[in-house]
C-alpha cells in the first residue's frame, strides 16, 4: 500500500497523540506535523507532547514512526547573509527542532533551504552549507530533507542543482522533500513526470528522495508563486498527481498532502481516498 497522509495539527492538551488521532480519522498511514507554530520558535517541552501514547497508538494501527514527518518552522532562514542574528537564530531553531524530532522518534525533518534576500544565490547557498555543517556535526539520527521550492523572490532550491550542490558540500547525510506544487511552479512540467524524475535522479539521486508533498497548484507552469490548490482543482490536475502518487519508483516514499481547507474543514480524508483508489 502507498504511504499517504497529510499535514495534521499538534496542539494542547493532547499534542502528538491528537495528531495521530487526526491522521487515523483520515485513514492515513503517514502524517506531518510542526512541533509548534511554524511562524515562531515557541515550543512546549517535549515532556508534554504525549509521545509514548502517540507512538503506541500509531504502532497499534500497524504504522511506522518513519512515516511521521516533522516540518521545520518557516522562520528559519539559514541562507541569510545580511543579518547575522537571523542566521544564528535559524541555526538554533533548527538544532532545537532536530532535538525534538529525535525525541518524537521521527526519521525525517523537512526544511526550506531559505532565501538569499538581496545577496547572490551563491552566497546564500554558502550560508546554508555553513549552517548545516555546524548544526549536524552534533549528530541527531534525523535526516534533514531539503524541500524543492517554487522560486518566489530569492528562494534557494527551485532548481535541482541548488539542492545537489548543498548535499554535495555538507559533510553529513541529507535528503530531499519533493513538493509537486513548488516543483511545478518553478518550471518542471509534471505532465512528463518520468522525464522530471529522470532529471532528479541524474542531478540529485532518487536514493536521496524520502518525502513528497502532494499538492495541486493555482498557478500555471513556471509561475514561481507557490499557491497550493486542492487535488484536481489546479493546473497540475488529478491524473498527473495520481501518477506521482502511484509511480513504481516512489512506492516506498512517504507522501503528504498540504492542500487548503475547504469552507474551514480539512479535505484530507476525501483526497487520500481518491488518490489511494485512483488508477494510473
């Protein structure tokens, strides 16, 4: 069976236990959480997260903690060359998220590479490499997965080559999270997904691909805007996303929906069922 889930909330009082219950209500066998609000660094102590209860319930349903994905908060920008305080804060927040991911028992932490702001792409990549080498030196037994980005503003990671360079220059194992909306928006035509996957394999290597974000896009190919749409409601389309989800080379990869709520309600149970039951 394909490993398919969605982003779920994590809030008091049940924290991770509530996240697992939410994922199970969607008939998901994978999930992704932020360990706190993505816009700030405030975090409840790991002792309050009900990790043991959540792990027990998840495993009782036959699922693995490898498919519990943590997403780093958006406030991290380790590509920042302009403000040393922002760069240092990003490293510290990333370090804390790795500690929390390890405590949860997660295997993968998804990270946006960051933005170089008014500096060059090359200098931004240099700072990402510097930060990751410094933070990962401590050892966490958690793999940081750099996310493919849409290319809005001065984002790093909208070309596979950006991620390949970072991976090559960092002294510790890294992975990749392939976001379908971002990759489409950055100019990769997913209608010819075999070609895109072949290019990914040649530039980065499929063995580095651990997580996929499955999202439709509100934008035309190459718009570089990053606006998620519900499955089948955007320019990528249901058929193409179904091919991604069911692609034989991606059978072992964890796939996560990040699509928008509809009328204030999560669409994930329906979208997971439609994708899981779709043929290619």
